[in-house]
C-alpha cells in the first residue's frame, strides 16, 4: 500500500518540467517583484472595504431568566463585565462540542484503517472523546448556574466553530491517514489547552473561584490529551523514517548469489 511519505508521481514543482519552467519564467517581467506589492495592495483595499461595511460577528445575548438578570446586575455592581465571561464560556462550550465531533471522526478513521505499533488504541481515543464530552457538560452546567443560555451562539463561540472547521475537513478527508488526522487534531488540542488557561484567569478575575478550580482540572486533562496526541504523531513520523532507512539499507546491501 502506498504511504504518504513514499516517493510517487507528484508533479507540483517546477523541477518536474524544466523546459516549460524556463518558458514560464521568461514571460515574467524583469520587474515582477514590483508587481506583487501592487497586487497585494489592491487585495488589501478590497478587504478594507468589506471590513468598513461589515457588522460584528455577533453579540452576547441578554439574560433570559430572572436569575441571570440578577447575576448580571450583581457582577456589574462589583465592576465586572459578565458578558465577557459568558462569551468565553460560550467559546469553550463550542470548542468542546467540536472536540467530541473531531474525535468521533478520528474513531471512524481508526475503524477503517487501524493503528500502528505505538499508535493509539480505540479505547484511548474513545476515553479522550468522553472527557471532551464531560468538559462540554461541565461548561453547560456552569453557564446555567450563572443564568446564561448555553444554547446561544456567542461571538467567540461562532469564531471557534469556524476555526475548528478546517481541522474537521482535514480529518474527514478520505485521503488522510490516521497519523495525518492526528496531526490536524493536535492543532485543536493545543488551542484547547490555551483556551482553558485563559478561562481560568477570567473565572478568577470574576470571583468565580469554584469554577476556576473546575477549569483547572479540565486544563490538566487537556494538557494530557495534547501530550498523547503529540507522542502518537511523533511516533508515526519516527516509524516512517525508520522504515525508509531500513528500505534504503536493504537496497544498498549486496545480494547473495
């Protein structure tokens, strides 16, 4: 079976067609380096026009319950900005929900192509998936205790969903291997670790010490997730390198007659 690291029929570089490459380069003006900034400037102007006319991604919804309104008023009297905290809680909620779906997609790939020596087991992947779900439920409970609606899409939650979309596309691409899917997953795990760290600081600043303690536990678990995924990816790369070196040595060794 062909591996992604095998030498194949990749013809994306200029060196694969030197004659045509020279012809292409000859058609480029000598001052081509000056044309690129102009193109970039025009693109920047287009983007700026969209930015000037665009609305914000969204807003934090007002409290839907008397409890939520009372909690918000209490925090505002203390000089806190509860909407910021709610927005970032919504972000973590969206990210953890996406995390469950990402691991579901990885499990599907695992069931299709299997693992490798030193790679993850299905039980390990499913265990992390279940912990992502537990974190989702924890944030849901936290938002409800604060009188917020966990079903609302806050601005940061909306952004987190868009950010996760690229990772999901890489994992569900039928062409990606399990190590490649885990490499994409590592991007999400590292972002998740940093997200929990910032949420801990916000909870402490808002006087939510109990929530901060819960978030620290989640942060520790996410750090463990990131370490495991990183080790699996590194192990897969090392394995590919070892197989490649072994194959080269076999080709160089003299054959017995």
